[in-house]
C-alpha cells in the first residue's frame, strides 16, 4: 500500500477551540450574498425593460427558437426545457408558470406570449401541463427584442459559460409600467400596476421635451393604472399624484356593474368587470357566504352566467331595495372593491434597488433607449464601414477587370498578388483617390478583406451594369454614415430620433392595436358608509310576542293585542306589541345589560317561537326586565331594586354583539328592575313599603354606564333573625308632565287622575309620603 503524503498546501485541520472566522461575520456575509442574489436575479424587475431574469430568458430562448408572432407554435415543454438547459438553471415548473402568466390576458396588460391551449383562466384554474400547451411570441414581445442582434445591449455568459444571454432587452416601450410587476425579495418587495402604453409614451415625449417636468404634469398624460380586467378607479386625484411622486401608495378599484331592468319593477345588478387579480370563483364563494350569514340581508342570490366575458348576477331580496345601497354593501363586504398597493421598487441600471417615482422610472427607460440608439448606430457604422471597404474593392476590380482576371488565372497565390499589385495607374476609367480609397488602405492598394471579397465574387456579377449599382450603393452608404456620425455627435438629434421611434411605437400599440384602448375608467366616490338597517330590509308590520318563559316570535301584520294566543303548557304572554321588520329591539336584563335584536331576524309566528336566550348571551340566572322598540332619539330611565338609577340615551346602549352591553352596574343581591322611556319633566317613584315621592327629571344625571344615583331612601329594619335589613325597596317608577298631572288605573275599568301632586313633590333621594287616595295596593303604576 502506498503511504499517504501530506500536501504542504492543504490547510491543517483546526485545533480544538480554534476560531477560524467569527460566526456573526460568516453568517452575515453568506446571508448578504443570498439577499443580493434574490434581489437582483429573482424578485425585482429591471427599470429598463421591466423584466425579471426568468422572463427575459424565456423571451430570449423563444427568439432563438424563431417563434415569431406570425410563425408556428411550439410545445411549451420544449420552450421551458431550452430555457432551463441553456439559461435558467432552476425548476422547469417555475419557468413554465412564469411563461404561462405572460400569456394570461387577465393578468398581463400586454401579453408577451401567445398561448395555444389551456393557460388558466380568471377563475383561478391552473394551466394545463406543459406537454399539452403550445406557445409563440406576440407582436409586443418582438418589440421588446427589436435590435437585439445589433449590439444594442450587453451580453453575458450563461450559468455554465457555453452561451451568452442579454443582460437587458432593448424594449421599445416602458414595459415596467405597461405590464407592471410584483415580487417579494429579502427585506423589500415590489408591486407595480399595469398602465396604458399610449399614455406612457405621451408622458415620455413630454419628458423628452421638458426634462425637468414636475411629477404632477405627468398625470395629465398618465392619469392612473390601466388594468387588463378593466374596473373603475375611485381613488382621489391628490392621492394618485402623491403615490406616483413618492413611489408608494394605493388605489381603490371597483368592479364595473350596471342595473338591468327585468320589467314590472323587477331588476338585477350585472357585474361585467371584476377588480384586477381577483379570482372569480372565490369572489362568488365569498358573496354566497355573505348571503348565508346574512351580512348583506338585502341580497337574495348570486349567479355566474359568465362565458368568455364576465357576467355575475346579483339579485336583490326586493324590488324596493335601492341598487346603490346594495352595491355599497357589496363594496364594503366583498372583493368587488379592492385596494391595490403601489410599491415602485425597481433595479436602476439592473444593479441598484430603489423606490422610484413615475418620473424616475420613465427617465431610466429613456436613458436606456438613448444608450440602445447609440449602440445600434455605432454597430451600423461598423457594418457600413465594412461594406464600403468591400464595395471600394469591387470598384477597383471593375476598373481593372482584365488585370484581376489574369492574376486569378495565372498567379499561384492570387490573394497575395491582388494585395501587392499597384492599382493606382493605367485603368480604363479614371476615378479620383477619394472615390475608392478607404482609411484602411493606401493609394493603389487592396486590403485583405477587399482581396478576399474579390476572389469570392461570382462571375455573373461581372456584367457592366453591376458597376453602376456598386457606385450607387456606395454613395447611399456614405450618406447614411454621414447621418450616423452627425447623430452620434448631437444629443438633440438623438432625442429627436428617440421621439420618432416612440411615436411609431404608439401607432403600433395605440387605439388601432387590439386591446390598445384604455380599459380602466375613473370615477369619484366617497368612503363607503354603514348602511342603516332600514335600508336593507323591507318594511312590513309585525306583532312581537314574548312569553313569560322567554320564547319570542314575530307574527305577520298588526294583530289585535287582546287576541288570545297559543303558548306552551305552563307559559303565557308577557310582552305583546306592534312593530315593523326594520325595527331593532332592546332587551334589558336583570344583570343590567342591554341586548339588541333585529326584528327581521325573529322567528315566524306559526310556531311557539324560539328562546330569546339562544339569540343573545343572557345568563340563566338573569331575568328579562323589559323588551321595547329602539328609538335612536329616545332616552330611558333605568333603575335597580335598591333604588339607584340614571337616565341614558338609547343611541349609546345599542349592542353590536350577542354578549350585550353593560349599562346599569349592580352587585351583590341587587338586580336591575326598571327600564322606562322618559316622557315627561317629573319622576314619580313608589317603594314596596308604600312611600310615594315626586321629583324633577333634571335632578337625575344622564350617563352611559354606572351605578347611578339614589332615587329614593329606604330605612333599615330589624328582621326575624335580628339582623338589619332594608325596609322595602323600589316597587315602581314612571315619568309624567307636571302640568298634566298623573293618572293610574284603580281596577274595574276606573281611572283616577291626580292633577295636583304638590304635597308629594320633594328632592331626589327623599323618603316620600303615603300615596294619593285610590292608589293601587300593589304599588304599581298601571
């Protein structure tokens, strides 16, 4: 066995405890490398052509496969395979997904890929497998690649060095804004909406004319995004201006809808365009859920009648519903209105990530177009110089045709002989030196390139008329070269040429181009406010019935309140009153909490109803003190059996949840006992031990929550066990107008009216006196 020899250049293994590199630095450097790779090569688009590397490589691979917009289609698997094998060393699924998105006209404003087959739909269905679909480039993609073979952009080695790929595409229009972009990098993200090409080009032309134009003036040309799915932007203009000037903001985008008349007063709402990037199937599921949970009570049904176009039907519950109210509810509760965020984070010159304004992004595109123009012009000059050199060699050959033929026929090395020969004298037709001498040759000499071209010239080109054509071509190329020299030397001419190119692009993709017209419209709309319950429900008369055991129901119409009703065995009526379906009901519990019910949600009156405790979270130990119709402008007097209470506004006690709202605080053995509307200027209170007291309403405070104040004083008495107990307590309370006096029922259908209550008038928290003559023995106001 051969002994192993230690290599002196190999680093020795670290000894135990030796630190080769601090962990913080090692992790930091590696994470920074990963972050930069993600930012530059995956997530953020280049401001010049608006593409990420994967999209750029897909288009370049399709260009190499000659998949022009007028040619044939090729299997998507072949395209993604070539892209992966030659340029993009990542999964073919990711490449195919990126290519499929470029073909989806509901995702991309100007599709760059023309797909044949199932490339997904607006419902959110995925494209078919790549082996089933075919694709080619669109006319728009060809405009992105225009001039690529004319040294207009830099090329770099691919991942394994076998091939080269473009670092950026020439891009004849600002694709970064035209098609938008979205991506999440490390510590940063981008989200750019699509825009209209014609409007963007108008803004570019204005920026060329006035380089220091303000951001606000660009809005005269680009008023806002132009989404492929249309819709209506309802964002205020000042917010749009701020978003474009800072590079951050958002846009409120609504669906497009119309009210369709069905005759006989019936109507339905037809949604014809949904907001951008909202999946139609999920949108309809969300709307159906709103119907099921009754979050939009005025919506009866939703149907999807879409074919190639969008047609979503919203049916109201009643023809009396206001369509605007219904749509406001839908905007608030569904994705028929969304807020699209703007974060214009792009790579400037393909290297530096920066959040840019619209003006900065357009300026980056224009600078790129100028660089492309200069490089294409320089490349064309080099081609012209080469062709002029060849042409001038041909002309010399024609002037000395017999000598050239002799050299080719008899010389062993005709190429070297052609170069050595002096062609400046004794030719049949005299040309000046300036007619045929290039900077690369001296008088009477042929260059190696010219000699090679002469040797490769076909015999049929030796006819007499060919010489005239060569001179004509030479003169035309010289004129073109002079124009290019002038162009490269003048910045003004360069911007003028760029303007001409942009105007030509605008003609290609303007109104005459399929889909070139603006799709998204603008409208003014305020914030969607809460819709009152009355606007969502048909107003119909009902009779609310609640039994002693707490079973509640709503009977259709206003029935006779003295009519005998059916109840469960051992149960009977407690609250019976007329109401309407648009009313809200207040339930006051002995625990001092108010609960809110919608009259429209009460069970029907055919059965015995449902337990009220199942509709609200009323504890089993708490009793129902009162059930009344909510009056937003009214006030209520609430009091406990201990004689404490206050006045509260009804608008402050409406509960939004099943758990209710605590209003009157009670503790120990106290319970809430009274809840009556305040309908006068004085309060009459009577205790269980028969003390009657009258005081002014203004002596009571108005609170939203609390224990309240003492309404009447009760003495302490010694009980049977010898302990001190409260002698009496609150029995009943009412409000009345002092000038009208107080009335109560005596029994037997008789009513007593006490006009003068001066002898019972006192201050709040007094004990009171014996009740007036004829007052009921149960000490209740009836």
